[in-house]
């Protein structure tokens, strides 16, 4: 009973948890839903592979001296069209992530409600989903960037032959890859903002719901 | 036997004063609770009964700090919850109330031990302390051997035991149990009821459960009947003994 007396009528504010805890829980969520995550990730892989391919092809073509000026012009035209395609594919990727995360939130309503019953703050729940999306985004982007880079180098090798390796702008290729990974990560997190906020706002009483 | 059930002090774990809850649905206002007055003393074992649509769940959410009343006051451990902000409510839910659900609601990605330590981590306890206490609590509910198991590797009864241990994690004043035996068979349900009774007696924790389970009524100190948004009647166990005895006899035959 002494426990009650000392704590009685002293309500304090719930503390914010260290990010490490959110990170741990989010990583485990990805691991246990590995194949499902892979489907979400595959969308990012394709988009970022395409993005990397286009960026790096641009760099590589610029670095290799053309004999005919005409070719350079068509290449430039191709590029504009490709940038449009990239924009659209990034948008599709964004929508895909939002959709996948919304499904994930709906599916886990009871888990989220329970966590809130146990004392999780809205922000903690939001963080869980954002971290999950960030990791999916990064994994997908890294795979995609590698794929895209290999493809662009392979294509230039086929077009120009073995001499191309001496001419490749490695610094630019490297920064292009990094940039593409960054874009993938940002898109994934942005796509998860709305679903994560919805999860954060979910009332704790949802934990008691027995029907879906 | 009844010392805990009849505490000498008049400390109230939960007190509601003229609680009214209204839901606005389009143009119509639905009044789920129409003025509930309740006093539940610390250490009591209470069952809340009522048909679906009676306002039972609404009242239950109110007592659990999951929802605020439209009018009236709800005191949990003598604190008026209507004045609390989101951070304070989260703190209250974390420290003062333990929840047990019909569907167990363990986090599937975590082991039994991690599930039990989660509320302690939310409360800011260090991982090592939380682990020690979690193992101790799992021992208390009779799952000392299975602390590394994931929920899916446990039976329903075992999962509910883990949930009981989790509810106790931060030494709450109140354990709120929503149909704790609803998804369990007769025998396991009985074991959970006995476990709750044991925790109630040994730890002096107030237990409030919404239930249809007659076995549950048999161990309750008081049964509160809700009908149509109002307290219909409050019965003490003694008044109910004979009735429940026969019904349970039939059920188990």
C-alpha cells in the first residue's frame, strides 16, 4: 500500500523513448515480414535502378568523346524523355510505398493499440513506421543503385568496347550512386508519412476490437 | 480471506461522478452513458456485466483512461483524467493501469520476455532491470521456462499468462481485463481466473473485468450490471453465490 501513497496524485508526463528502442522494434518488424517487405522493396529497387542507370549513362556519355555531333543531340533528347519517365516512376514508387504502409498499419491496428495502451506516445508509433520505411527504402535503393550502375557500365562497354573502362568518370559514378540511394530513402520516408501519422493517431481502445 | 476485498482505508482506485458520454453520429447524438456513478476501492475484484450495446465497453474505456467523458468526472487513483493531456494519459496508462485483452494482444515479433519488458521500457527502466523483473513476473505466472518463446509458439492460455505478467510490469493500481477468458476453453479460462484472483490477493491490485463468464463472477467481490447506459444494479458476491453455483454446475457437467 505504501507504493500507492507515495505515487498517489502525482501524475507525470510520459517520457520520450530513445530512438534505439524504436529502431530495434522496427527492424524486427521488417525481419518477421521479410517476404512482404521484399515486395515493397522490389518496387524501390526497380525505380532506383532506372534512376541510377539514366544518371550514370548521362555521366558516362559525357565523359566519352563522340566522333559525330549528331549522336550527342539525340542522346540529349533521349535524356529529357528519360527524366520524365524517372519522375513518373518515382511517383509510382511513392504511391506504392504509401499503399503498402497503409496496409501494414491497418493490419497491425491491434498491435498499435496495444502499444499505446502500454504507454507508447503517438510520436513513438510514428517513428516505428518511419524507421521501417527508411530501412526498406535504403535496402531497396542500395540494391537498385548497384543494379543500375552495373547496367549502365555494361551498356557503355557494349557500345564502345573495352577502352571505355579507362574513360569512366568513377567519381561521378560514385556520387551518382550515392545520390540515387538518397533519393530512394527520402521517397520511402515521405511515402510513409501519411500512414505513420494515421498509425500514431489510432486510439488505444482499438486494441480491444475483436473484429477487423 | 476477505481482508483485501474489504480494505480498511477508503482509497478509491476508480471513482466516476455522473459520467455521461455522447457520440455524435451525423445529425444524431448517441448517449452511450447516461450518468454513471461508481466507486471501486483499491484491492477490489470487480466484474462489469451488461448486454452488448449497454455502454459497457464505453464505461470500460473510460475507466481504463482510453477515452474521456463528455460530462462528469472519472478519477483514476484519485486523479481526474479529464484534465490530462496526451503525455499525462500515456504516463497514466503506462504506470497505473495494466491491460489484459480478450485476444491476448502480445506483440508477435517479440518473445514472451520482451513483451513483458515493453511497458517497463516505455516507463524508462534500463534494459537489464526490465529483463530481471520480466523474468520474475513470468515466473510468478508460471511461465518461467518459456521466456524465450514467441507468442505463436505458446498456447492461448500461456499467451494470456504472458499478458497477465505484462499487465503487472509497472506495478499498476488497476488491472483492466476485457473478456480475459473469452478466447479460452473452460479449463484454461478457469486457470486464468484463478491467476487473476491470486494476483489480486497477493499484490493487492484492483481487478476490473468486463465479462460474460459466470466463473469470473464467482470470484468477484462485486458485480456491476450496466443496462442502457446506467448502472442497473450492483451485487455483492454473497448475494449471488447460490445462483452462480448452479449455473456453473450445469456448464461443467
